[in-house]
């Protein structure tokens, strides 16, 4: 059985989301995805976001899932070419 985890966007209906972010978003939380209301692009390289993702992954594995479907792995495309 697989679990779902978005690593390139934060979703406002997930357990890690705090109500405060609606008015005072962390520096790594960017604009909402117009194609997916409630999903926000993130600076996926930011240590705080990486901690959230790794904590979620730890919880998924502890729950006994066999694997994880990682979504939004193409988020780098939102930042253009260096």
C-alpha cells in the first residue's frame, strides 16, 4: 500500500499546516497554485520545509505503508533556469 506525499507544494488541508500561515506565511511558502486551490509552491530546498517533509515521511513509514508516491517532484520547473 502506498501513501501520498507532496514534496514541492504545501497543502492547506494537511496536518502540518497551521492557521497562522494564512496571514503570516513562513518565508519558504509561496503563491497558491492556480490549478490546485489550497496548494502552495514552496522553496523545497529550505531546511524548515525539508524537516516537515522528512517528519511526514517518518510518520508514513511508521504507519506501515510499503512505499510513498512523491508528488510535485517537478516543482523546480516553477523557478526557471539559473
